[in-house]
C-alpha cells in the first residue's frame, strides 16, 4: 500500500508568471507530482483548495487512484465544478504518478500501455512568450514586424510544423498584446475593433512569411472576442491563411456559427472541466478541435473526454501552457488517447526551466514520449525552492 502521508503545494517563479506543483507524499517514500500552473493569481486560490482536500486523503492508498477520485468527488458533491474539480484532478494526477513510480512504470504503462512513441508539437504563444520574457527583463522585446518574421523563421528552423500566436499588433515602437478580457486596452467592453483586426492580420502575415509554407499558423483569442465578433474574426483570419482560431466562449451558438466559416477550424474548450461540459459543446457541433486540460480535469477524466470526442470523429489537443512537468503529463495523455494529433508546447521560457524538471526529448518539432517511471521526469525540489514567488507573484 502507498499510504498518503501528506500533500504540499510549491510555487516557482517563471518570469512574468509562476508555475505551481502538487506533491503527494507517501509513507513508502514515493512522491507523486502534478502541475497546476495557471494564469494571473488563480493558482494561489487553487493551491489552498488542493491542500484542504489533500488533507482528507492522508491514510488513503495512492495506488487506489480510482477510489481517490470518487472519494474527493463525494466531498465536493454540491460544488463540484471550478476549483474543486481542478483540485480533484490535480490530486488524482499526483496519485497516478506515485503509483506508477512504485511500479517502476510510466503512467501510460500503468494504464495499459502506450499507443504511440512520439507526438508532433506546435510552438505555442509565439510572440506572447517573448513579450512576457521581455517584461521580466529576460529577453529583447519584439520591436518591429521584421522581428516577428524572424520568430517565424526560428520556428521553421527548429522543425516545427505549426505555431500558435495571440492577439497582438505593432503599436508604436513595439509589438504589444491586446488582451481586453484581462484588463488591457478595450476593457471592459471586449469589442472587436478594426485597428486590432488589421494589426493582428499584419502580425499573422509576418509570421507566415518568416515561417514559410511548411508551417501552419494558429491564433488563440482566448476570451478576448465574443458574440458575433467570433464569426467576423474567423472570416478575416481564414482569408489571412490561419489554420485554426482558438477562442473561449460561453455562447456555444457563437462558436457553432464561427465553425461554419469555410477554410478555418475552431478550437475551444480549454477552460471547461468535466465530460458533461464538453458533451454540451460537441452535441451543438460547435468545435473542430476540443482542447483538453489534463492538469485541471485530471488524466482519468481527460481520457473520458477524449472518448466522447472520438464519438464525433474529433481529435483532441492537450492544453499545455506550463513547465516541463505539464508537458510530460500531456505527453502521457497523448500516449494513451488514440485521438490526439498534436501537442502544444511553450518554447520560450525562463533560463532556469530545465533546472526544475527533466526536459522532454524534442527533435525537429517532435516529442519522444518518455518511458521513465511516473510522468517520465524528475522534479528537483531544491531548484523549485531556489526560485520562489515574491509578493504573491513572479519575479
């Protein structure tokens, strides 16, 4: 038995943001890990929920991960969504890691064996990552569209066949993000305007020119466009050669109308939790690429979501925005879910990222899925503690 002796959450600076990790300790000496990184400061609130729910697991068998999942769900039955569901998924993920480590097997092997040995990647937050690092004083900013073209060329040179960028435009002496949903220009109305659309099209054109015809360009609008603006943006981006528009929206009808635009796929759902929420979107025919967050749903629920998507002949794409640990977690998901065609990965990151977690094996834009125990990597606690948050945020 892998009796759980305690649960701890650790945070590490990641430049202009931070990464968060759950450690489930067992009396057999095996520690199971899971990543729960999030934007803004919501990971701080999630950490508190994880620790409170984790205290209920002391004495339970980490190898009994199905029982752990149901036990946690029973404790939050009347408020199962939101942070409670994310905390449940995180604790189940950490138990899976501990159980696999105890068996000397990868998580994929623990769940019946891998279906694939490698998975293609797309370079995510292309431009946004560089801007955030520049804000933290760790990189040069993007000052011109020529800088954007150079980024596209860098993606192609590294062997990636797709990249994903965000809403940004050349504004004066620099390329700047436009994220009104997070309080940026355009808040609180979040109304799509011509200046933004024209600027985004210019950035997309520069990336496509730099990357060349062998690299698909995706664009992630997050919650920064809404209503009929989603369809209008989809039409403009289809004409600009964007392969998929990723957008978050509570209005399923708006997504479905955007999906009717020829020449562009609609990706969505990364903020959803639980298979019932996904089923509502899939039944409405509102999405081409369901995005599934393994950290927030937990691997077990993420596999159930992939099975439902498979009923609609859809491939899912893991939402992977954190450190190397989340990349390894998402890779194990890709190893066992048959309908995963591509995996998101952040390439631009703080210089100490490789110190925290074993880097994945990436060559020519393809990740070789690790067969090492657990998630296939090791977490260095000393390195995590050497890069703490300050004042509730990153430094």
